[in-house]
C-alpha cells in the first residue's frame, strides 16, 4: 500500500463508493480463493467468532441477526452455526454470490442481500433482535448519522446493535513502519473528503498483481457514539481493547486467541473497541 492522498475537490460520496465497489468486485474472487479465507475449511465446520464477541453478544440461538457489510458471509454464517437466524448485507455482488454459495452448504436458511447499507430500507423489510457489524467496515461509510438511522430502523424494540471495530486512535498510526516504533501519520478526526489508499494487491493475496484504490472516511469514537445516540439507541457499554482482528501494523505478533497486538516494549494503546447499544422497548 502506498501513502494515502486526499482527493482534490469535494465530490459526491457515491463517486468514491462506486470505485470501492468496483475494487471489491475484482478482488473478491481472489480473496475467496485464498488460504487466509479458507472457504473449504469453513465449509467443513469452521467458525470465525471469537470467545470475546460471543460473550459480549450473548446467546443467539433462535434470535434474528442482521449482519451489515458482511463481505463473503463467513462471520454471518458463523453466527448461523451458533444458532442465529441470519441475514447478511453487502454492496458487492460478487461477495453476496460467494456468501450464498457458502450458505447452500452451511446454513440454507440464511438470507443475503446485495445493497448499500445506507440505502438498505429500500431493499429489506423487517426488524431484528441483533444488528451486528465488525472489523474494519465503518471507514467505508461516508455518513455515520445515516448509518445509525439505518441501524435503529432495523433493530427491534428491546434488541441491540453490537459493534466490534478497529479503534480510531489506532488508525492514526503509520502502518508503513517496519520496525517496532509508533509514529503518528493520520488525523484522528474525519473530513468530508476520504483518504485514497493505493494497493498493489488485496492484503489476503499479497502475490497478486491487481492494483486498486480504496477510499476511506475517518470517524472518531465520539462520532460513532453521538450518531447512535441521535438515532435513539442507548449505549450499554463501550470497551476499548489493546488488540485488533488483523495485522494492522507489520511488526505485530499474533496471540494464542488469534488477536494481533503491539510487541513487548511498546506502550499499550487502544487498537479496537466493542460497543453494544439497545433500542428502547417503548
């Protein structure tokens, strides 16, 4: 990945979203065939839910769960294996097709919808006991206020949203430093214009030669909480964690639970957060 640049001139966010969708259209087949995704292993009985997420979400058996920005459905179908009645949503047709193919072998009752999350009420009916989103997806959204409104729309009274996401403070760090050193590179606060990140290949397939540009918007932790509060959701907890779900920095070691952490000798920093917000019953 090369250093990010800020696009010149304020543009319609849909311009950037169309670009991102095209990048994912090209990359999804490569990622789905990669060892990192291991779709064959997942079909054979895998589950990607970590113990921490399961403990914070609680029992899902028999409950309806909506997974926003689900990509190829691995996490969605992991919740199905734990007993939830699942619906996954993604804006990439190739990702949704892969998820449906997996579901045919893993959880035939699972539903996958191709739609932009911010326009989801035009494509999906009903409400859900749990709305779930996780691991590096909020940066793809230009409008968190609209996202929170969509979340509230689909959360049943008494139901809740659960988010497990990379921490905005972690996104300030320079991810090109190869040795164990923490350097600030990016702003904590988002701007209307996204950053443009140039990639030579998908992270899951580093040997591929399929360049792409990803546009991503920064959102502070205050942005997330304030958007949910404005949508009428009540935050039950906000936990900050010194680990993250993927190798965010090149010198990070992986622990026995599959999380990536800063190496010994560096001060612990918040690398991810989990949040649960409830929709009042009345």
